[in-house]
C-alpha cells in the first residue's frame, strides 16, 4: 500500500461502506450503539490516532 497518499477511490469506498451500513441500520430499524455525537467524537479520535501513527511510523 502507498504511504502518505490516498486516492479518491479509497475515500469513495469508505464513504460507500458507511452509507451502506447506515441504510441497513435504517431498514432494520436498529439504533446506533451510541448517541450520534459520541459516535462522531469516537470516529474523530480514531482518525486522529491513525494519522498520528502514520506520521511517526
């Protein structure tokens, strides 16, 4: 895998996967396991941690 660069395809696949899971949650009427704000903060933390790890490794 390339280091330091991301292609639009990678972002599109990630967005598509997230949308697909969201649609499935909606169709099955499953509630998210955490309130939306908590989910977003958790995802932001994951992205920041991943970015920091890539910066130093």
